[in-house]
C-alpha cells in the first residue's frame, strides 16, 4: 500500500517539479536576454581609436541671410525657379542572339 502511495505521489509531483524547473530556466533566459540588450546601449571600451569627436556631426552651422523674406503666395500661384528635370526614358529593347 505504501509503495502504491509513493508511486502515486511521484506521478503527481514529478510533472509539477519539472514544470517549475522549466519556468525558472525560461525566466532566467529572458532575464539574461534583457540584460544583454541593456548592456548594448552602454559604451564599450575596446581600445579602438575614435574617428569623430564628441561635437562632430551633431549640429550643422548655418548663417542668417540678410534681406526680406519673399511674400507668401497661394499654392496655385507658386512658380518654380529651378530648372525642369529631364524626362527619364527607358532604353530600347534589343534581343541578344
């Protein structure tokens, strides 16, 4: 009778313990993945020489142009001062023997 009770407990407890261990392993894997992603954002010192300085390429210098701004015109009266672009034409098809 005791042997039957032990076998029954084993049948019930084994899946519960196995599931608990699997959940802990999955939780640890996800935590490690998040920790690795968090460490990617942090700068890594690998001994390479920095090509650009801290203030290179952040802001563009600009100059104010003296003069009055052009008057506002409605959309239908806007004119373009740029040259018209040439039309792109496909090449003629030629069969290669």
